[in-house]
C-alpha cells in the first residue's frame, strides 16, 4: 500500500496543490466538473478533525493522572473499581495442559481473565473512569466534566497553534515533530533492555500469511497508510499550495513518505518490546496482551508501564509523546479544512471579509460542540462510529481512486507530468504515471470492493453489536462524502448548456490561476480565474512571483 497507493497519491496531492496554488476545493479547477472531489475531502477532514481529537483528550487525561507516585490504573481499591478487579494476572492465567483441550474454547482475551469473571485494573480505569462506558449507543448518559475540560484545553491549544496559518503552525512543529523522536529513542533503549523484549520483537516481525485472506487486513493497511499520509483529506493540497512554485515536491514526497513509514516501523519495536516484557511478567502468550486501536495506547501500554520501575516517569513520557504526535496530525487536518473554507468564501461578501482568526474560531467551536457527544457515557460508541465510517478506509480509498482517475484520464497523466516538470525542472519516473493511470486505481477499487463484499456489522470490543439505526447513521457519515463526487458531476452537467460533448469539453477545461501566465499558451488565458481589473505592472509582478 505504501508503494502502490501511499507514495503516488501523496505526491499527486502535493504537486496538485503546488501547481494550482489553491486549497482542497479550488485546486480541482484543474477539472471543474470534478470539483466534488474537493467537497468530499472537506467533508472527510471535517469528520476527522471532529473525532480524532478525542485521542488527544484521552491522552491528556492519562497524562494528568500520571503525575502521581502510584499510577491510578496500576492498583485496585479506587471508587471506580469493582470487586472483580485484579492486578495479579499470572495467578489467573494458569497453564493449559494438552490433556484439557476444552480450555481452548474459553474466551481468554483481555489477559486470560474472562473465564473467572475477573477484570484488570487497567481495563476498569479505562472503561469505568475514563470512558464511564454505558451499555450501548442508545444509552447516552451524562457528560463528564473532567473530559469536557480536557476537550476544551485541547481545542484551545490547537486554535492558538494554527490561528495565524502555516507561519504559526510551522514554528510549533519544530518542537512537536522533533520531540517524539527523542522520546521514542529513550523508550526504545529502555524497552529492549527489559526481560522478554526479544519475544515481543519476534512476534512483531514474524508474519502470519494466512491473514492476507481477510478483507479487514487489507482495509487496515490502506487505512493506516492513507490516514498516516493524510491522503484524501485535502490537507496535502492545502499545504502544497504554500510551497514555492519551483519547490522540488517530487523529492519531498519520497523523503516524507519514507520518514513517515520508517517512524511507524521503528515505533513497532518500541511497542512490542514492552508487550513482550508484559507477557513475560504475566506468564501469558504475547497474543493475549497485544491490542490494536485505542486499546494499544490506553490499555496495553499503560498496563506495561505499570509493571516497570519508575512507572510514573515512563507514563509521563509516553503520554506526552502521544499528545504531541496527535497535535501534529490535528494541525494538518484543521489547517487543510480552514484553507479550503477560506478559498470558498466569496471575497466581496461579509463572510468573505472575516479575518482568518474568526473563521478558525468558528470551525473549532463547531467541532467542540459535536465532540460533546463523545465525552458522554455512550461517547465511545459514537467515536467508533465516526472512526469506522466517516474517515475510514472505504471513504479514503474511494477518494484516492477518483483523484487518480481524474488526473490521469480526464486531465491527462502525460500533461500533468509535463506540469510537474515545469515546476521541478525534470519529469518524474514513469512509475508515477503508471501508478496514477493503472496500478493505484485498480488497487484502491480492488480493496474497496473486497471490503464491501466481506462487509461485517460493526461490533465494539467483540461483544456489543451496533443496532441497525446506528449502522444507518454510520453509512450516512460515509456516503455524505462519497456521494459528493457523482452528485456534483450530475449537477454541473445538468446546469451547463450545449450538447453532452460540449458540456464535457467545457467542464473539463482547466481554470488557470494568474501564476500560470508565464507558461500558458495565449489561447488559454480566457480561462483564468476571475479577478478584479489589474494594470500591466501588477500582472507582470504576479507572473514573476
């Protein structure tokens, strides 16, 4: 997915933003008929900004509870604990002898505690203290005051980091991008020195090939790469639009992609060395302590940290790193959304005259209001609904598929390669053109259909099955972005005059920006973006810029 999905689309979006000098929506003036791609990316990134911040909220909550001599999730006896709470896992996870094969039919997930009815102290802290988890999506319950404060604090941090645009965010990320690497190295050195770490690393690196027959593995791979690279969110085109026109975005795309995936790969050693230690401490198989999703960050790793010497120190470092990493991702998403909004606002209207700071404040407050539904007792069910449907693999795969089709087949792959050469001074490898034209669309649509054919109902924690109306709400979130593309095409074709071929010809002719004047042929100047009358010197100045 990195080489046939991630890097080609990553480069395409950055180059498109740099070439068109517009945000996520206006950049599709390269093929105005498909401006729905920009609208779809705006919907996806809005949903993503709304629910992703909850990871930061939970991280901040754990971080606040880490500044103690004894970690609260490491012991029982607190107000949120039940009589079934335990911290001694090894006595429950008894050795299973081959003479008792029936033991294998027991549900021994969650640290081998289910058969006896016992619950880990970490799980109880997560579900009963942090989430205050209710019985289902229909049991909303009360709003948690402490979580609202964490939510408010997180949105305030995000606001003041990006309110001035990429200049303010650019200064902040010097710290937020470098600090996690320092923490990762410290955690890695500490992790590999723990007993049992080698078993965790072997478990991490040894593949289980039979998993390739499962649709969810492919969709998870696509979601991980596309989400990690911020593909399909309009954020890359927005950030690319701030580049110099002659910036070597081709080289940048490869460097950034390799650093990104390399960091993920390295982080795996940090995580699984600690999970190997935890499995050895509890005398259980590592598959019983490995979690995915929020469970890894908020159940497995906190549980492992609680078993270490100087546990509060490692907890503070881990959750501070998690918070800083999450803020980086949130900056990109919110910046992409704001840039798209600012490009869409009519310049001569009252709304268009609003300062950027006000628009950012309105967007942050809107997301904050929606987030209040996720700090209730049923909030985790709402969060998973957003996570699974609104900005998941299926929506991102659909988006990436159409982006490649529009650039390669509507605008023209060779034509876009020439545009890139105009910016960076040379043509990229033919590999890029082949990916945009054939490989990436086939891979994206193949995984998309694989997921649809093997679709399973959404389940939380392998126990709670979502009701039909919950799934309907989830599909509404998914389709609200996916349908933007065909509906916009239909609307534009119906409201354009002429024969079908004339409409297609008109609506697929790019609308150029003023900065394209220096290399456009004279006949294309008629399709420049509408702008107020300017004198010759101004046009010449913009052309030079």
